């Protein structure tokens, strides 16, 4: 089995729940304030580790109370933290999240995540069969350095370009599998995409990002996912579930996909597996703590 390496963000999510989201300039009463481990990198690493892949996280924490709590939580999930540095010059990444009606709004203050640098990704030793995963809550120069090392070692690279931001062709050329949602796909391709659009429309947009061997995977929430493999769409049907909090569902999909590919699964199986894992995640509050176990996913797949 290969190993999953995630270079990415680690945040404390400060979550306020309310009956609806406030409008700009409006104050409303919320119902609860909750603290959950989060950050796209940490969420993806927790998902991969809980689903059975040996997983190493590369990132930074501040030397503060949130940093200590996050380190303890991540270690308890079985994530290898040998390459997570404590950073005295910055606070631990923090996300301010409002959850209402299962939907969220998020403001991320990167803190130590902004200091994850190319030197931080120079130490871990990757090998053929490993999976290197990253997202856009750490600097792009670091991701480029990380993927160059991964490619040189024969590992597979997965980029989740979230939060959506344009990026250069040098980085795109280093990506084997691009996993993004319809908003991110719309921003990167300059198209106005809606979650109600046809599969053909998503496949068309995805084609403009596909390289010769690059796979583009568009996550479509309750509609499942669409992957473009050698220009042909592969559709994974969604699952009808009662969502209570979608925070971290995309991260769950990415971590689950990485765990299955590291274990040698086919892409088709890994995508279906990731889709089921994400459908479990949305039925729970919080990001990292809502990642499912391998037994939970297996139960649904075998049902
Ligand atoms: O993708 C969800 C994550 O985005 C949250 O955990 C929050 O920390 C932000 O990074």
C-alpha cells in the first residue's frame, strides 16, 4: 500500500449555528457556538487516515491553545505529524463559519498556514505508489515544490484548488488528478456554472483543464460526481441523505479518493467510495470530526 502525503492547512473552525444566514449589515441571534478541528489539509488527512491509508500531514500550527488542541486531535486520528511544525511568529489558522440550513459561509484567517514554505515539503520522502495531495490554503509556490518532488518520486498528485483561485500552467502541468466543485470549475474556466447544469456542460468545461493524462473530477454535492478520463465522462450517482452540515464534505471526498488510490483501487471504485464517504460526512456537524471510518463506508457499500 502507498502512503498519502497531504501538504495543507490546519485550522480551528469556530462555528456559529443559526436559523438563517445574516444579510450584509444585519445582526441575527445564533443558537450555538462550537469549536471543531478543520482546515482543508487536516480534513483531507483525517479522512485518508480514518479510511485506512498511512497518512502524513505537512503543515504549520501556531504556538497557542488552538495549536495544542489540533495537534492532540490529529494524533488521535492516526495522522503522522512528524512534518507539522510549531510556528512562534503566527497564530494557528482559524476559520469563522456560520452554518444555517445545512449550508455554510466561511472566512479563513490563514495565520501559520501562510508560512508553509518549499523547505517544509523538502524533507518527507515520497515513493512510487504514494499519493501527494494539496489545496489552496497554503502558498502556491509550496504546492509546486511539493508536486515536483512527488512527480520525481513517481507518486500521483491530487490538487483540490479550493478556495478557488487562478493558478499558473506550471502547477497545472504537475497535477495528475484535479478535484474541484462546480464553483471552482466555473472560476477556473471563466464559465457561469450552476449546480443544476447538465453533465454535458460540466464535462465541456472540464475538458478545457484536462491534459493528456490528467483526470478532472467535478464534485456535484447531492448529484454525485463527474470525472473526465481521457476525455470521456464517468458519472458517479449521488446518494439521497439528510444533510445537516456540508462543511468538509469536499475534503472528505478528496481524502477518501487518495486513501483508495494509495491502496491500489481502480479510479472507478475510488470515486464511488469517496462519494459514499462524503455522503456520511454531511450528516454530521463539523469538518474533521465528521470524517467516516472504513467500517462505516464498507457497511453502506455492501448494503
Ligand atoms: O473545507 C472546509 C474547511 O474550509 C473548514 O474546515 C475550514 O477550516 C476551511 O478551511
